C-alpha cells in the first residue's frame, strides 16, 4: 500500500494537524516508511512465541482479595463537610 499526497492531506485533516502544502510530500514519504516497517514486521514468524509483559521474566505479585477495612462509614463521613442519612451530601447541579 502506498500513501499519496492526497491521502496524506486527508489523514492530516482527520488528525486535525495543520500541514503546509509544501510539507505534504515529506509527510506522505514518512507514512510510506511506517507502512513499510509494518509490512516488514508482518513477515516475522512468531509461531510458538508467548506474549510477554517485560524483557525479564517476572510473576506478578498476588494478594488475597479480601476486605481488610470495612464497616467504617461513620469515620469516613466524619470528614465530609455535609453528610445526611449515611451519605455524602453535595449541592444540586442540575436544575
């Protein structure tokens, strides 16, 4: 696939990037270089390669998914400037 000047102009407009008319050929060439690199990457055989999250093998730390500090409604609402009926009270914003 090749990007021409009209396509580069359209992409710049869609991205809301102002590109001067004389800079469009260079932009089209940059797009073509990126697409060429993507085509080159598609030729790489990745069969049997596991996805990785880092270049060093690590196991993510796990913790027990349990409630440790619950039932503190009174303490939390004590910090509120206005609390009513067990909830934070806020000013009305919709009329």
